[in-house]
C-alpha cells in the first residue's frame, strides 16, 4: 500500500468516524472504498463487476414486471450485455 495524506473538513472527519464505528471498520478503509467507487464510476464498471452487483441486488426490489420469475434469465442477459 501507498501512504498518502488527505485533508478533510471537521464535518467530513466526524461523519467518517461515526460511520467507521457503526460499520466496525477503519476510517482509512472507508476512504479506500470511496476511492474505489470514484474509480469504478470514472472508468465504467467492468462486465464482471456489473454481473456481481446484479446478482447481489437480485430479489431486493420490486420490479413491477409481471413475468419476471418466468423470464428472469432473459431479462438478466439483456441487462448484463449492455
């Protein structure tokens, strides 16, 4: 790992500290995760990452699609091929 310095506002630091205690991870890990999100967003998600996220989200939301359970493979293939 490479060590670097980052200046944060008091509000940012306090919010990160609270979140780190709640999630039981270090402030540094929260910052690394935030950097990863920015990099993924800037570069566009790789197909593999999109697939992992789609699988993780499966079943968590209502789609409103009446035939989703019968045709989920078709919808999933369409979603990850974009």
